[in-house]
C-alpha cells in the first residue's frame, strides 16, 4: 500500500496539501511568523498519532471481541524549537518526549484485558511505529 501526499506552498509558512479527495492546510502560528490558518506540522504529527491510535485501538478491540464504545486521547509533545530556529544544535529538532494518555470506554472488559489491548494497540499502530523507529526518509530535489 502506498500513501501519496502532494502540496504547494502558498507562502513561507503555509502549504496546501492533498491526499486522495482530501485537502489540508498546514501553517505556523502568528508567534512563529505564520498566518495561523491551519495546524502546524508538529501539531499534525500528533493529530496523526491520535487518529492512528484511535483506529488501531478500535480494530484491536473488535478482533479481541471487546466492546469499545470510544476513546478520549490527550497527547502532549515536548520539544526545544532551538534546532529548528537555528539558535542551537545540541538537541534533535523533533520531540524529545511524547506523552499519550488514553481513556478507553470499554463495557465489561477486565483491567488485564485493557492492558493487553493497550499493548497490542501500541505495537500495531503504524504512526507510533514510524515515530519510534528509524524510518528511512529520503529528501531530494525532484524535477517536475
């Protein structure tokens, strides 16, 4: 399975992206020189993580015969923007820590079943895997 995203920048902080029939605007907040017309790239990354944990969690629950009514997800990413901004290169540019809190709404599941569900959800979530693993990312100049 391949996933294709295309986009074109509208200005230095704002890009309009397409994937299939969907369009998304990514921008920076005004405090970073953006127009605040969409979430920032790092916000989108955490949103993607939440979305993937949601769909993976529901699929795992279904396969295990667990009655999952829904989930509340809160994600907090901690990062030092200095590498991105060029004021320091002592830390990596991305998040140093991502804290994920999930409140699942199960009916009739034991604590042990919920713990096993969480472990399997975490292991099977593609976005979690991509954030944790050393995924080969090739960035190059392309000709149109």
